[in-house]
C-alpha cells in the first residue's frame, strides 16, 4: 500500500483512534507544518523588527476615472523567507492572536499615511482598512479607533472600516450593533467579498453600511458570460436600492470596465488601474490622476 502513496508518504497506525484508524505522514506536510510554526513565532516580533509595511491600492470612479479612495493592504518582508504571502500569514496571525497588535499597528500606520497625504496636498482620500474577525469581536475596537483618529488629527469619515461578508454573517445581531457604533462614531463602513455569503441578505437592510464590494469572482467572467453580467447588475442595483455605493473588486481589463459601467457600478479597484503601491508611489499616482 505504501508504494502507491504519492510523494513517498508512509502511513502510521494511530492506536488511540482504534485498530483500523490510519493517518498519513509526508515530508512535505512536515515541512509545511514546521514553516507555519516558525512563521507564527516570527510574527510576534515582526512589528519590532520593522518587517511589516503597508501598500495602497487605488479605488477609481467608473464614470470619470477620478481617484476616490484606496485600500490599505498589509505586507510582510521576512529576512529568511522574503515576501510572505498575506494569504499565508494573516490566517496564522488570527489563529495565534497576533492579529490584535498587528491590527492596531496597521491602523496607526494607515492614519499616519492619511495625515501625510493631506500634508502633501493631495485631495481628501478615503482609506479603507480591513478588520479581522478577531479584531471585530473586541469590545474596545470603537474606542481604540476613536482615540487613534483623534491623536492622528484625521476625521473619522476619512477612514472606511472594511469587514468581510462572512464575518458579518457569523452573528448578524452583534455585527449590526458594532457597525452602528462605528457609524455613530463617524467612520465609513464597507462589506467586502459581497456575494460570497450563504445566508439571508436581509441583514444588509439593518446594517449601517456605506459601500458594498462586489467580489472579484463575479467580475472575472463579466466580459463573456451573460449570467455574470446579470449577477453584477443585480448586486449593483441592490446596493443602490439600499443607498450604498457599489465597487467592483479585481477589475483587470477594459472589457470588464465597460460592462461595469453599463451595470452602473460606481467604482472599481484592480490591476487595470494599478497594483498596490507603497506610500510614496501612491502619492505620485494620485497626482498623475488628479481631476480638477
């Protein structure tokens, strides 16, 4: 049997699981587990070691190509592993609790950046900051953010708190209360990955949300799939009916942009306009795309 296991994995009988219980071991799995353990440990010192930094992806108005905002994205450059993908280290940070201090650091850095953009003479830009499930569950989230914006001298309406649809649907009642507190404090709010949830959409009616981000999976095939276009149009119409802005995530082609305009989508974010940029490069992009 062991000869038929790909990658030279060998099976190990687990007595505590019963006589016929089997578990499989592979060197690749062990290596991945070891890497995860090392990454999780290294994350705890990543802030002090200045290994974390933010990049900013522009958000553009579909009607006239005007720069409307940006999303702050976290990056990790490790001296041993190089650029660690966010899809790998962010789940580890959430599992270990490191996401809490990292999230606070990210919020402070984002606010300093907004202040620097203002001092550089850029037009007022709304900056979206992602909040994880762990952070969103903290009762002190709102007070902490209010203190940060006050200390940074940034109006709260310049900050958009971005929450995934999956997190919002875990406990819609609690999420609704937290979103209302954030709204009352002056922050803008958006639901990310919209369309990927598997629950009733009635929660949107009760949430104080300004923007819906249509997931990239609905944008990818919009240029050549009639059903994708219908779904995009439905989600845009739903956002507008609820008084919200609709933004399409993952726009990469002129064809996608044309169809999104036809759907009357408000904004777009994606490689078509720009990859995520470091702060100085974003300033240059903003100046080059200024609209008078």
